[in-house]
C-alpha cells in the first residue's frame, strides 16, 4: 500500500486529488504495489470536441469563450501535465473552405496559450471530413501517427477524414506495421475521435471498420482507447480493451439511445457549463490509468 | 469487418441485382437526399411487403443507414441507388445519413414505420 499512499500524495501535490474515477478493470492496487512503475508515473490531459466556430445561444451562449476557459483551467493545474491531447472536432464544420481555415487558425492561436507546449491533435469529422483532411493537415500535421512516451506507445488513429467514417485499408496496413515492432506486453494507448466499436449505430456512433483495428490490438495485453465524438463520459470494454469517451467543451449530448433523437442537451443557466469538461489521465505504465474528470470552472460540480 | 457491416454488405450484394428487375414487381418508393434532409422523412410500410427503396441525391454524396434491418446504401449524385427491402418486424425505426455531409448532417434523419396488418 505504500505505493498507493505515495500516489495519493502525488495526486495531492499535483492538485488533482479528489473525485477520481477508477476506471481500469485491471486493479489499481495490484499494480500500485508491483514496483514496476517507479519513476515513470505521469499524466496527460485530454480535451475533446471544442467545435471552435459553433454558434447556438440555446446550447452554449459562451461558445466563443469556453475554449479559452478550458485552456485557463489546464494552465491552472498545480502540476502541469506531460502533454495535452485534443481528440477531434477542434473546429465546427463549415462548407466554406476559407472559413474552415480561419477557424483552425483561431483555434491554434488560442491553444498556443497552453503552458504545456507538447500538444497532440486528432482530427474529428467536423475538421476533416469535407476536404479529406487537407486543411487539417496544413494546420495540425498528420492525420494518423504514433509516438512513445515514458514506456507507453501512443497511436493516433483517423476515423474521420473519410466521410464514411472508416479507417481504410491503407491506415489499417500502417497500424499493422506499427504494431509489429512492439512486444505483446507493451502498454498501448490509442487516441481517436469516433468510437472504434459499435456504440450505437442508430446514431452513427461507430467506425465502419473499427473492429479491424480492435482485432489487431487484441494481440496486445495492455491497450486502452481514449476517444471523443459523443460529448459525454462513457466507458466500455471490448474483450480486454477499455474504451473511454471524453466530455465535450461545447455542449453535451444525451446518453446513447436514451432519447429518440440525438440532439444537444440545452444550456442550463442555473448550471452553466454543466456536462462540459476535460480530463486528467494519470498513466502508470504496465497496465493502469486513472481518470479524473475536470470541470471548466473551478468548483463546478460534475 | 464486424458482424453488423458484414450483414450490411451481404444485404447490398444480395439486393442490388434485384433492383434491376424491380419495375415489374414491388412498389418503388423514391427517397430524395439533399443537404440536410431526406424527402420523405417518414415512410409507412406494411410488415412482410417487399418494396424498392430508390435513393437519389441532388447535391453531394449521402448515405442511408437503417441499422435495425442492417440496410445501408451510398447515395451518389446522378446515380439512383435501388435497394429491395422487406420489413419483417413492426414498429418505428430510425434511419439516417451516415456519410458526413456538413453542418446539418447530425439532423439528417428519418423514420420508417412498419405496420403489422396481418
């Protein structure tokens, strides 16, 4: 338990203690005591679905200010994360190619105010579906990629630049090659926008060929997926792979199938920013992740 | 490819040849897709009665997805797409566009109501 206490102390020092959700199915305490993670613990922040450029007074009257508040909230964390990742729908879609680029430029300028300078981006369909990711790549780089950080292999997958919401054979082939270099027990974190599994096909909350990616990942013991798209916290497991959806930073959506239509939950002036937020993901290489959902405004209840 | 999409593909493979001979048989229901609506968006059918759904697009690529019956189709402008469909259960079933088409894409949806008149 010494390690567990140490971690709590770490969380306290990091200013992220309290209200922590344990989401790993693998058992925090077991791995907290295994001694494998000394010196490697770190955390990163996931922000998602910021939809910069969205307008809709009844859904978010502060649409032009919420992203800046989220950036300020991340900057206010006592201990800064190793990096920040935006899991798609950075901008709200527009048919106007010039306006799309203008929104991307504004978004990029706002998030450049983050104290953390290592920032990763993933495209959402609002960013990349209408031009197959052309503008997105000009501003944010590759649509899919991988990188290593403190013993974890991170893989960013693009399931949106094809408007049919599929990864496509070329990307699946790339994934296969990327995974070939890894040992079966390498910790892998997949970052993507849409759910890779069929969460709720009636609302199109799927990736058409997502199961093929899951099949490739199943050969690895320690895989977790963090995604966005559905504008709410959601946890699901396929086989031994947990999938964790993040809240939005523009408006929340209802739980899958809970209402007849997939329409945004209206803004509640009695509870501003209710249902919006970001998350800290504390990573313990060798099998564990600890998620804490964070409100945009300090002191707001989640 | 997961079971759902395999089922969709099989459904399309089986049904596309039927569309060519549909004129002599089942009634044809024309569904027009455009940004960001289907017309009609509410379709009433009888359980067990085969119909041909004919999709057209007047502007850009759209998709038609009816997950409860594993029916889906790509709708390309200038290329009417026909799908034979026999509802085998009664109720109200949502369909939607599943090819991202723009700002109103999320609202581009409709409903098929199947009545059990047996």
